[in-house]
C-alpha cells in the first residue's frame, strides 16, 4: 500500500457498516479519507477513533441530492486539489416488491445505489483527470444481488445496474486512454445495519445474521485493499465474496 500513502480517498456511506470499516482501514494505511454520510455524529466518532493512526475528514452529504455531492467534490477540490480513490459504498435496501412496493422506496434505492454512485464515478474521474491523476481507482460496492435474483427484485435491479455501470466505466476509462482502474466488489451476507434497516428494525440486528457465520465489514475492507495494492498494470474488475457457509 506504500504508493497510496498521502493520497486522497472519498468513501461514501462511512457512518456505519462496510463504509466505516473501509474508511478506517484506508486511513490506517496513510490515505487521507473524506468520509461522507448523512449522520455527521457517527462520522465525527470515526474521525476521533482513528485519530493519531490516520486522517479522516468527515463530510455530511446525502447522496440522493446531486447538489450536495457536487458540493462535496468542490470541498475535496479546494482542500486537496485532487482525488486518487473513490469508494462508492453508500447504499440501502427496502422490502419493496414489484407488485406491492411503494414508488418512493423504489426511487430512494435507485437514487442512492445507482444515480448517487454514477455521480460519484463521474465527478471523481473528472477531478482525477483535471489534476493529472492517471492511476486513480474507482471502487463500487456492489452485491451478490447484482449477479442473481433472490427475494428483492428492486434492490437486485439497482445492483445489476452497478454490475453494468462498473463494466461500462472500465470500458470508458480504457477508451479515454487513462490508467484509472475500476473494481466492483460483490459481497454476500455482511453483518452490518443493512438487514435491520431493510426490515425497519434497528433493535435486533444480531438476530438477522445468526443463521450462518457472516462476513464482517472488515472482510470487505480487506478486499478493497487487495484491489488497491495490485500492481498498476493489474485491473481487478470484480470480486465476489461470500461467507463460506452461504449457499445462495
Ligand atoms: N450488508 C450486506 O449484507 C451487504 C451485502 C452486499 C452488498 N452490500 C452493500 O454494501 C454497501 C454498504 O452497506 P452496509 O451493509 O454497510 O449497510 P449499512 O450498515 O446500513 O450502512 C449503509 C451506509 O450507507 C449510508 N447511506 C445510506 N443512504 C445514504 C444517503 N442517502 N446518503 C449518504 N449515505 C447514505 C449510511 O449512512 P447514513 O445513514 O448516515 O447516511 C451508512 O453509512 C451498500 O451499497 C450495500 O448495498 C451490503
């Protein structure tokens, strides 16, 4: 990871869960991390927790709102003049089916998981290229639900979109003759607040994850490090990572 020391990364959805662990791990490897989410208090707690072992810059941003995302990239441009790594992690699921789901919940999933991610891709690559960064890295946190359909078709649709967008971005970066790399990471079950939020119950998160030994957020952060530390001529495009005990 030596070549990333002192470089600048953005991690979206860093207040809890996978993004929190990625932000922490990148900071501990000497990367300056802009950590964004809606919950500023949790971001401040993250910054305090890594204090001394790395640098975290909390930034409150709702990625449903393009103006807020653009404002965040202006903050990064003004403070650092550049960006090297963008981890599009913010995401959510709703139990909103095709026949019975609410349009509002469908829209929120697409706004965060797809449109917010696209804006993150576009704005980060724009800032990389205008600041002469040719070896940057965009990492999209996808899902196994982006490769096969279980019981959440709308959530799956957003993640299938992430599969298509990650491959599309790889091709656009190649056609533009940059060496910026793009990695999609597709986890199976990870023990975070995702399931309790999905099921609108933030009190019993352990219960949702007790059937098998789940992945931990740190396992996904390790996959991010794996992709980043590959030699610059190696573009790790897709990582699927399931708990050993997960059958689906
Ligand atoms: N957990 C799993 O089993 C699993 C499996 C496969 C893929 N994933 C994917 O992994 C990613 C992270 O999920 P997680 O498991 O860590 O879930 P989580 O614990 O619920 O964390 C989700 C993160 O996304 C942020 N977020 C949600 N809506 C946002 C918005 N409008 N603006 C900014 N940030 C927002 C949340 O922050 P605030 O609420 O503070 O805004 C939080 O930091 C998601 O893309 C998810 O689809 C998860």
